[in-house]
């Protein structure tokens, strides 16, 4: 009986170790914020008298098999990069208080050997700006091939060529499989343990990715700029759509928002995180603190 007890305790320890290994920790790294705009511009039906200051964040995910950087926010060369935009678009997408991801990591003594990959949710200027900062480290940048191909064919303000046309950037094309995750038909389990799953959320861009962490937090890129878009099943304001065309496929984008809306109703425990929503971001751990 004593031997059986030892075996059971060993089995229990192995199960606990496996469960611990299947968890990922994450932290929000803020690289800047918008200069401020009316909520009515950010989301259809928003309060025109309410000022919002959207954030430009990256997410650092820690895992025993290596770390992942989701998006890069505003990088060291952002001023030179946005110079490619028209004056009007520079005013529309004005930003402030920039502090690049790579500088914040260096200040905290981060071991860059731990960084397995940079994974942009998509290649719009405010998500890809810091990619260049990591090229000397030869960090792999994971994207779907159609995302990079489309980005190279389009002009500012959505895509800025200088952010990804450097041959020194270590692009790595990923392929999603047909595994269904949260009702999405294509996904990729990064560590094969369910802790970090990339999900196809095309629509805003040709190959936008969502990121599911621990089956609890769903980072949705720019599927919507505000959680109100998910809650109310609405997209960006009509005025913004008229001023600048940001969605690769408007119908696909609308369908995605509707799908996220239904998911939020069906799965109340799931925390849905739009990339720029400063209100949602304030509820998450900020670097160097991590979710434990």
C-alpha cells in the first residue's frame, strides 16, 4: 500500500508539473498613447464628448520554452517612419509619450536569448514600428505570408514600407492548421500545450492574428479599437471609415466583430483585449509586473 501511495504522489506531482508548464505569464508593455480623440471617432455609437487616449502596447508572454513578443508598439524610428504619412493622417494618428519596447526591456536587464519570436498581430504602422529595433538580434518575426505580401503592396497610413522592407529582418512564415479554437477555423498551438494559441482573425488586414493565452485572455489586435465594439457589435465610426480606409475586407471585418460579440456572450470568463483600448489595458499587469 505504501508503494501505491508513493506512485500516486509521483503521478500527482507530474500532473501538477504539466499543468504548471501549460501556463504562460504575460505583461503589457506600453510604448505610447494617442494624443487624444473623441470616443465617437473610435467606435460607432461612441460618446462624442468623451475623450479617449488609445494606447500603443506590446505584450510580452513568458513561457518555459521561450518568450513571445506580441506586437512591438512604437519603436525608436517612429518619427522617421510616420513622416511617410500625409499631414492629415499625421494629425489623425498623432501620438505622445513614446518609450520603445526594446529600451524598456534593456532597462530591466531582460535576457534577449529568451525571446523566441516577435509576433505582430498585423503589420500596420503602430504595431510594426519596433520590429526594426530587434533586427541586430536576429529575432524571428512570425507572420502569415499573405500578411507580409499585402503589406508590401499598400501605402501609408496603414502600412509604412520602411518598417518591414529591411533585408536584415528575420521573417518567418507560419501556417495555421484547421484546428478549431473558440469557433475560429484556423489556429496554431505555439507550444503544443494549449497555453498560447494563434488564431486567424483576418479582416482588418489580410492575415491578422489573434492570440489566446491560457484559454482566459484573447488579444484581438485591431478587430476593434474599443471593447465597446465587441460589446455592442459595432465597428469603427462612419467618419473614420470615410477619412481613411483601414480594413482589408470590410465584410470580413464586420463578421469578425459579430463573432467576437457572440463569443463574449457565450464565454463570460474570457477577457477580450483590443490592442488599443486603454481602459481594458489598465486592468492588466504592466511591465515589469506579470500575470501570475
